[in-house]
């Protein structure tokens, strides 16, 4: 069998094992947290009787291990169950949220990834001169400012002062694609600013590394244009570290944007997860945790495969 | 051109003035009208409500975990869901009087033990079914079942039996309670078809709006219930709640006109926000209070002198000024304020008094070890700062307080009602009896100050059966004195409800029973 396929198969198996381990850890985590779902639902209004009634109703009186395995077997059969708190079907309500998260992440990524790489190339082309300085300083600044502050600044100027974009990014079924894109314009701007710096600097560093090589010198001596050398000769050899950092940022766009979701009232996975953690709604937390872990593992797998495919020595092993 | 603009601005200013005075007048008129038991549209003589349009409310206090089951409502958005979809038997008006809704009239036997609710005819549920006394009975039963997890379970406990009698629902109590009708105004007790037995979370009620989209923690949309029984309410074609938990985002949404009403304005920014164009900041004094609670049965708080020392060692006015930025009023170590019926204002106000605090502290014989006060921002907004202020003022009297900051997460299950001294919040109740029964009766589940006083309990039971208001008031003032001097409650302040309301919204009323006009903004306001 081709070594790449073997590798992918190995990685997938390992990924599944990791997912299982993650689900155990998440379950343990939710059990360690103080209070349970019944207490969280009833809040300050809990009385001993209502607590007992609700626990009975939700099946919380079973031992934790039994509950975990019940959940695991149901999940393996594709049944994520219903939320303890509001009885909604987890697969469908989480699916909607996941769709929203992926939509926001992909729009941000479609803008951010090419932009970051282009800016990285430009920065290398003018290394040490003013375009490099401007690009590096600005992206470093936007990546250093906390995202909620970027969000508030954007809201203040773009929504409240000049009313260009809506501050509420709520999207729902029945909106046209155009409306949806308009609604998420502000979070997209903020997310692009947040992830741009990391990817751009990594691109710049990786290419600069390659630029020291002898073949680049040869290309220069051949009289090729500087930008051609960077884009055609240096960049392909710097692709592995760039893809790695791009994948990390894509993963962040999917699993780490809860703050941006809160600021712009975007109905994504982050807020959904946080709400259910604070209510100790274990099945939902488990489901979200699995999805997040799968995204991370999957994207890392993609990064590894791309790194292999990009490297002829790994692609054609002796 | 310029002159025209100036004129226009003048005119807008003039209209604003008119509207303010209009609101004041309607509020005054509303108080009188409601006292007479009338329910006609307030201010009808001033303006006819516009019909139509969509009211958008940006609301904090909603989670993806929210259910449409009225019994499980415990935060702001579910409260508004209940109020918008549902119709209660009775309601509490802005002035504290009773307002008839599904019940057309109420009678009781002279001993206040059996109460008869005459059920209104011709009320239709959202699913087209006609509301019957059986639906009312089934609803009340579902909330009072032994295996109920309803938020109203506690107030239904005193009910011995219920039955339908023609067009009446009769409720018999184990012990007399003159306030029973008020208990029926609880926001969980929305009448559902067959009591919601089949599917409590189906969102079918008899209120002015029916739910169309239910995305918990994101948005809820409603459309006018065409056959709503009360023509004087529900002027919009539809209502939309957008859940905005982030305070800054909520304020930005109302400032940029994306929502008409935003709830829970932070007192610290209320004055700034009121300068923004296109909106008014509305505040109304409520019954909610921010408190520090001591367990009267746990050392060192089992010592009356130490309790008094701490009560004298807090600067209430400073708290109102700094924590609430003036949007509130000072408390007097009882959970009752002037918003309650039968409130006795003759109880002397306890002030910050270093000398008395030091004197009582000395009399308590406390060993001088730091007294631990647990706080969390989630106890009430500003609780951590309030704890720091308390620490300062107590230190001036030689009382060492140690502030221990707790996480918000799990505060209500791990700290409140468990630790002997902590910050807390009470939302207030429609009547004094309910407030005292909920948290100060010896047998109450939420007796969070561990206040066990047989005389107090006896007075509370006696007051319940007393139908003569003068005598009841006397009993309540006796109880207030007991709690004021002996209780474990340190009540520095009552907070206002503060909301930001866009200028397009007309018909706003001051109603401090709960936030956003007691949840009636979708029913009673309209768009200009």
C-alpha cells in the first residue's frame, strides 16, 4: 500500500482513540464541576423537593459510570440524545450552530488566508523596508489587541457612529446569502484582523528561512525578478510550516471564537457550549466536545498530509 | 434650510417634552384606574395606539438551555417568554393592586380559606382551543404536583385541594391566606391547554402573541394571536426577542437602532447612555434588593450584637451612590420597601454609625479574627465592589472583614444558602406575605439567613388570615421591627430596573413589579 495511505489510516485510528479519550476527560470534567444540571436549571429557586423531582426526571440518580456508557453506546449508534435542560434534539440544534460556526469561519478564512500569505510574500519582497515594517507592525498590533476590544472598537465606529454595518450578527434560516454575509461583516472583519498576524508572520519567517538557500541565490544570479523567486521558488518549499499555522488558525476560527460570538451575538457553537457547561448539561457538552476535538484532530491530519505531499522526499520514499 | 432644521429640532424637543409629561400623566392615571379595578387602555384619551409593526427587544439573561416550559423559567428571557406567550389568572398592576386577566372575578369565604376564581369566557389558546376552567385546574395542578419541578412549586404548597365548579375554579387552602390571589400572579403560572400535561414546552398559551421561531439563546419571534381576548393590548403584528447577553453589545444594538428596547442597563453607564440620541433611559424603583446575608444560627453570626455591629458598619447611601450610581434607594435591613402594599414607613432608618458599630462589636466579644464575607460578581452586579466598600466602612469601626471572591459559576448552588456570610440578591415578591414566607419563615426552604423566630412565624400566619388591612399592616410592622433588629439580613439597597427605550416606542409605563414594564412592553406599547 502507498505509505501515505497507511499513514492516513494510522492517523485516523489514532484520532478516533483520541476522541474517545477526550470524551472521557470531558465527562470527568463535568462531574468535577460543582452542582449538577438540576441545581443549575432551578438556580436560586431550587427547593429540596423540586431538585429531587427534576433529578429523577432527568435520570441523574444513576451512577456516573452507567450514565457515561449509556451515552457512549447511544452516540456510537449515531444518537446524540436530547439536551437535559430544554429537551431539544442535540443533533439538530447543534447542527445548526455548527453550520453557523463553519460559515463564519470559512468566510473569515477565505479572506484571511490568501491575504495573510500575500502580505507575507510582500513583506519578504521588501524585507527591512517600509512595506515590511508597516505590514509587520499593523498585523502585530491587531493580533495583540484582545478580540473583544477590537470588536467593541469596530462596533463603536462602524455601527454606532457611522452605521455602516450592523452590530448584531444574528443569522437565521430564511435569510438570503447576501443578507447573511452583510450580517456577519463585522465579526469577519474582527476575526480576519485577529488571525492575520500569526499567519502572515509565519509565512514571512518560513520564506525568509528558505531565502538563505543556495538555489535561491542561483535564481537571483539567473536574473529572475525578486517576486518571482519568492512566489515560484521559495514559497513551495516553505509550504509545510505555513500550512501548519494556517490549520491552527482555522481550528481557532472554529473552536475558539466564543468571545467574538458573544460580542456580535452570533449564534455559533462557542456560546452554545458555554451555556450548556454553565448549566451542566452533560450530553450537549459531550457532543460539542467531540465535534471540537474532531475538528482539531482533522485539521492537524490535513496539515500533516499536505506537508508530506508538498515534500517530494516524503512523497516518494526509497 | 438651516431655519427649517432648527424648527424641526425644536419640534422634536417639544414632542419629547410632551411625551415625558404624557408618560407621567398616564402613570398617575394608571394608578387611579388600576385601583378601581379597571383595565382599560391607559392613556387612551391621549393617543390611540398604532397597530402593526414589529417590536424588537434586545434582552440579556437568556441561554441556549432555555425551555418554553413556563414552569422552568428562572432567568430574564424565559420570564419574558412566559409573559409574552402566556396569560395568567391575575396580574399585579404597577401600583401593586390586582388586575383580572383569565379570572374575571375572585371571591373568597370569610375565613380566606377557599377562593373562587370565575374564569373568563371566550378566551382562545394559540392552537384554537377555547380555554376552559378545566385547563386552569390542570395548570394549577401541574405546578403543585408532588413530583413537580416548577418554579412556582413553593407558593402552591399551601393548597389543600382544587376543583372545578361550573365556570369557577375553587382553591381550598390548608391555612387561611388573604393574599392567595396575588400568589396566582406568579409568572410561572401561565394557563396552558390541559395544563401543558402532554408537552409542557410546546409554547401554546393564551397570551397576545404566539411563538413562531424558538431558538433558545439566540432569538425568539412571535406573531399576534388574532383571537386574543383583550382588544386593549397587543398592538404589534409581531415581536422579536434577540438574546444579547453582552452588556456592551446590547447597548450598541439599542443605540444603533437595531432593537427598540434593551433591558438591564448597567447603572454605571445609564447617565452616559441617556445622552445618546434616539433613546430614553427609563428607570423605575423595584422590589429587588442587593443584600449581604448572615446565618443567624452559625458562629459568629449567632450573636445578636455582632449582627447589629455589621448592620451599623455598612454605609447604605454610599452603596446606592457608588454601586448603583444613584439608580436605586437605600434599604433598611428588611426585604420590604415602599413598593409593597401595607408598608409601614415609620420604621426608623438605620444609618452608618461607627460608634454604635464599635460598641456592638465590643459587646459581642468577638475574638477579632477576620470575618469572612463571600462575594461574586454574579451575586449581584457590583457585589465585589460593594464588598470592598463594606470592608472599608467596617474597618473604620474596628471590625475586620475578609473578602473572599467566589466564582460566578456555581455560586447559587455552592455558596448561597450554604456559607454563613455572603452577598446575594432577591428579586422581590408581589406582597409582603410572600416575601416573608419565601425566605424568613422558619420552615422556608430558602431561609437563607437561618432566621428561626417562633414569634415572627406566628405573626406571619396570623397576618395571612387577617382580612382587615389596618390590622394586617400593624402585624407586618411588628414583623419588620423583629427582622430589622434581630434578623440576619443586611439590606443596603434596592435596585432600580433600568432600560433603554428607543424614541419610536410609545406608551411606556413605569411598572416596577418586574423588569421591562413587568414584561408587558409587547402588550402595552406601540410604534410611533
